[in-house]
C-alpha cells in the first residue's frame, strides 16, 4: 500500500485528525462527567449529613415533648386518684351533714312542741293568777 502524495505533504490524513479530536473530546467529556459526578456526590453527602442532623434535632424535640406530656399525664392521673378520694370524703361529709340537719330538725320540732306546751302552761297560769286577784 502506498501513501498518496497529498498525505505525504500534510503529514496526516483527515481521518486521523477526526480520530484524534474524537479521542480528545471523549477524554474531555469523561473528565467533565467525573468532575460533575464527584461534585454531585459531595453535595448529596453534605445534604445527607445536614438531613441526619436535622432529623436527630427533630427527634430530640419530639422526645422532649413526649416526656413532658407523659409527666403531665402522670400528674393528671395522680390528681384523678386524689380527686376520687376527695369526692368520697366529700360525699361522706355531706351524708353526715344531712344526718346532723335531720337531727337538728327533729330537735327544733321537739322544742317547738315544748315551747307550745310551756306557752299553754304560762297562759293557764296567767289566767289563774288573773282570776285570783
């Protein structure tokens, strides 16, 4: 195979130039893609770290709020138990007050009857003493 005259003058064929440009552009694109890929990976890793920190902070806040709610709930449960005791004590005292009121009512009724009897006796005595004068 013989090299044509023109190729001897240029020193290279046009196909060689296209091939060299293709290889150079492929290498350049490979470098560019690798750089972008590395940058994207670094961005994603940074985002992941930030997300983990934010998630842990949110988790800590939720844990604090849950603990506060549980504390309030246990306090409320204690108050409810105390309230039940207080209600039963109040009911007992109301029952004793009602019994005392009934006793006082019966005593007042007895005294009312006694006062009527004393009044009648006094009226009789007044009549008798008025008759004797």
